[in-house]
C-alpha cells in the first residue's frame, strides 16, 4: 500500500508533458554522471575487482539513457491516462500514489553514483540499488495493473536492469572488501586527484 504525498511528488505538469517526463530523468541522470567526473570513475574502475558478467563501461551510458527515457514515458502514460477525467477515483489514486513512488525512486536512483563513487560507500549504494529494485517492481505492478498496462511493461526492463545493477554493486563491494578507497589507482585515489 502506498500513499500520495504531494510534497514528495514531482508537479503534475512534469508528468503531463511528454517531453518533460522523458527528458527530466535523462537530464538529471546525465548531470549526476558528469558531476562525478567520468574520467576519475574510469580510472577507479580499472583498479577495482568486478563480479563476472560486468559489461564494458561503454554500455552503461546508452543503457541508462534508454532506461531513463522508458521510465519517463511510463510516468507520462500513467499520469496522462490515470488522471484523465474519464478515470475512476481508484485509478486516479493509483496513478498519483505511483507518482509519489516514482519521484522517490528517481531521487534514490540519482543518489547511487554519488554514494558508490563520490562517497565510496558501496554498502549504502547496494542498499540503495536493492531498495530501487523493490520500489520499481512494485511500481511496475501498481501502474501496470491499476492504471495502464503499457506503463507497467515499460518499467520491466528498468526493474530487470536494477536487479543486475544490485548484483554488480554488491559483487564489486564484496570483492573489494566493501572498501573502494584503498590501493593505488582506486576510487579514493581518483577522488583525491580530481
């Protein structure tokens, strides 16, 4: 069960604008990515131990851009169709409750990279990723079954990727003894040089 909390929810004008809904998560994700100094991250990643199946670093920017776009489109559809004057009060409530969850998960999503790379807190970053997986799995179900099935299906690749991201975060943390700051060329050294 969720609750609609206007103070923790993006304005409905954002959700009701197709370009705004799609571009907001892409722009915010890109800003966070660049603010964590990608060259420092690349150097830090080179010295970290990673779990099996980790894709090349070049995969992450286009994957996240696509996922952010799909997430934004799902939010637009859920709010556009869910709060339509033709919707039932139950559908409107589910759409708005989902909008609160969506806003919270967007904040948690944007916090992962600073937690992992900026603050070198892989345990917190992994907890963040696991929480994101749970919230978005529920959000896909909520919007998909109570508002607009396409909105739910649009979130499925994102939830799947979050499961994989949780594995990568936990695996990298574990293989590096939950400390990304030690050793030459690690995340801590890259941060000091930046």
